[in-house]
C-alpha cells in the first residue's frame, strides 16, 4: 500500500516510518498538515495515518477535507485524546480507526493490515498470477512450493506488477509508484531493480516472466509454456 503518514514529532515519525516501510509499504512521511494537504491534492493513497494535533492544519481537518473530496481510503487517527467524546469526534470526521499514543508498533501494523482489507482494491493476503504467488505479509514469492524472500523494494516492484497484470509499465510510472515523496532515484534505479528482481525469480524459473518492452518499459507476463492448460484456452 501507499501510505501517507503525518506526525509532527520526528522521534515518533521515524520509527513508524521505518516499521511501515519494512512491512513493504511505500510511505510518504511528513511533519505538518499543510504539506500533507498538498500531497493529498497530488497523489492517491491507499491509507492515511494522521496525528490529530498538527501544526497549521490538524489531522482532524485533513480527515474531514479528505472525506469531503469524496475519497474513500481508510484513515487511522493517532492521538493522545482517549475520551469517548474525542473518539466520537474523530469517527464523525470520517476516521475509520483510532490509536492512542504512544503508539505500539506491533498494534499499529495489525491495524494497518486490518484497514487494508477494507479497501476495495484488496485481493487477499496473497496475490496470484498463473502459478506464481506473492505473499503480502511475508514479502515472499512462491512457485511450486519453493519460497523466495524478497527485499522491500523488490517486493514493492513485484506487487506493482501483480496489481497491473500484463500491462506495460514505463520507468516513469515505476518511479512514481515506488519511490517516496522527496526522494530522487538514480537514473538507472529502475533498470537495476528489475535486474535484481529477475535474479530472485530465476530461483523459481520465472525470471523471463518480466518482459522488457524496448523503448517503453516492462511487463509481467507469464510465458505461454508456463501457463496451465486451462488458462491457455481461456
């Protein structure tokens, strides 16, 4: 998932950012409501994690504006406010869940997984193409009972391919989808990442599933000889 994390305390933002990133998510982390407001006008997010009290524009206001814009992605509020009245205020503003600070990272990750299942884009904890399976919770790919562990960035690329099956994806699209706001990938970053992912897939004889479409980009497309017979004629 692509997540917008807004927390004005760097001591809390950094460990949350690290934990979410290590879980395979693409995280844009910012410290103030105005920057978050701008990002929400520029990008689509699968989940928002908002601190209630933020400089200039509060997390509560961000949540309200997000809902008024017709956005349906889940919103998780982080706050020290723990009275019933506060919770009702947050839920009425459009929040889906509520976590009291200081934030327990294990609980946060569990809440994020649960909220991800509410998304209309959720297809289960395992994505499949032919006989290739991508396990979202363990960042691993499996074929014929052989499991290969992926790095975070390799996993993010393969997940992006899985969510756009048989589509040609340009380098610009891949950079936009995978790299966090404020980071600048090197000119050969996508080429290098594709090469590393192919090396991982070679372990399960699936390296050639990633096609290079010269002058355009890349596509995840299982060769016909690797497809089950019923899929060849569907």
